[in-house]
């Protein structure tokens, strides 16, 4: 398959992932994100490691860890780390203030842990993920499985409209942490992501939200013509 055979959005994702891989330097400890764009970054990073780049990495999901291991990227045990040099991850939506909705790939809790434990989070996206205001993409919320129906009831009491995420076979989606995800659809733009996050997080049973703010550093944007822009 040649690059001209890729659908335009795939080409944009791949361009962003490749550009981000070029930002990684020898000796770094790198957080590997989860999702379609992150997978292109991991692929490009693996090629750099095969060409002599010396790094170690921590993955935000079993899926990303397996991909990295197959490509020869050295994986470090997450229990042994205190900080990372960089985390590179995608976003489902990102606004002009670098507020984000993340968690479409189901790894939002681990993604937030690594991103906030990094000197910088580099966000890799295709151009369609840029928005003026957050809220079209549902906000994933990770909840405990224990007494989860009471958590769903509390969310409903607060006015949230959410559905439990399912697998393709209609079984309940379970995160790598053994939890459920509720995808909450907002009927209007999320004007204050920080306040919305706190409003959700205070509810018993809610473990983490897919609202990310005050975290992102550089944003690597891939376009359909494979042009890449890096915003600081």
C-alpha cells in the first residue's frame, strides 16, 4: 500500500504520529498513549528504536504495550517510575486553550496518570479533532464496577445523560483497570471543563473523567495532505 492509498484522515494521523516520534531523544522515558493516532506514533517510534534510538517507555494500555513490545520498544514497569520525560497521546477533541476530551480508546485513567506525571504531554491529532468548544464528542467517565447502578443513578440525578460503553458483542466494556466506562453526552458546549470535571469527580463511584485541562504542551496536528503543524 502506498501513501496515496490511505484515506485522508489516516494519512493525517500517520503524519502526526511520525512527526511526534521525531521529537523523542536518546535516554528519554516516554509515555505511550492509546488510540488510533497513538498507534501510528508507536509504529514510527519503533522504527526509530530499530535504527538505534535508545529509550524506555511506559504504556497506557495493554494494547499499546503489546504493539510496542512487538516493535522492540523497551517497556518499563509502571510501578518503578516516578516521572516521565514525555507522554505522547491523542485526543478526541481539543480546543484553542488545550482543553481536551480523551478516553475514546478506554484508557483515560492511565492516560491522565502518565500525562500529569510527565515533564510534557505532547498531543497528536488530525485536524478534525480541533474544536472551538468541547462537547460534541461524549465525555468518557471511568466508574467502579461495585454497585455501579447506584453510580449511574447519581449521575442521572445530577442531570447527566450517559450510557455504559459496550463491546461489539454488546458485552460491557471493561478497562485495563477492571472498571466500566460511562459515555456522557452533553447537549451544549462545555464552557468550563475544570468545573465539570470536579462536579463529576466528587460523585461516589466516579474514578476519573475524560476531561483534560492544564496538561497539554505541544500539539502536533496532521492534515489530510500530510502537512504537519506543531503548536506550542
